[in-house]
């Protein structure tokens, strides 16, 4: 994205579009709930999700004077994974979110603290689960989706997909976390 496009987007943010009004070949911003096509498990907590990112840090003792007795935290592990999923808008229309060249933003959500159960270690994790509300911005493409289990076998298999453009990334922003049941 060019600097001019970024500045214009900051002053005039794009509006979310209904999935039914999207046009293939254009960039768009859509908002909806996550519906899983496939689930993965976070390797840190084992939580089923469509996306996770976590970092683990270890506390180290400082050898420099003036840093105090607490020392400092240093990263020891990091992992991130994402799978394809559906985004369903308020009208019930769905599109596929393709996870190639993606940038996930946590919005106003802080990554969750994870108790490692080990003194001197801490971890933070960001997870996207089915039911979470996202905003996705990227290039709209038309695809045939033969794997949608909720689709009637006689209905059209054509569906939109949000993906990264040629020299761009797919942007995903977590807006609301679904309540755990």
C-alpha cells in the first residue's frame, strides 16, 4: 500500500460493505463473525481456534548495575498459525478468508496472559475463535467452494474470497471476542 493510500485511509477510513454487494477484483472491507471451515489447536494452550499467536518470555538476571534485582525479560518461544475460515455478515452471507500473506491486528484487545506454571516465565496469546467478530480488508476474488457443509447441494458453489493482493497483505482486525459457553 502506498504512503498516499495509507494517509488517505487514516483520514477517510473505508466503510464495511455487505458481502452480497462485493465485486470481484476490488479491495473491500467486510465485518462479520468467524465460522470455522477447519480448526487448529494452539500449541501453547491447546485451545481450538482458526488463528493463534503467542510469545513466551523468560526472566533473566541482570549483570549490569542499575537495572535492579528484577533483571529483564527475553523472548524464548514464539509461534503463529492460521487456517482458512468463513466470515459471515449480519445478513447471513459468507465469504472465505484465505490466510496467505496476512497481518492480524488485535484491535483494542490485549493478548491474554497465560500462566506457565513456572517461576520466571510468562506468556501472552492472541486467539481467534468461531463466533469472534472481525474486520477483514483485502482483495475480493470469486471461487467455487465445494466444501461448505451448510450449503444446499443444489445451490450455487460460487462464493467470494478475501485474499492478499499482489503486493499487499490481507488485514484482519479482531473487534469482539465471542463469549465462551
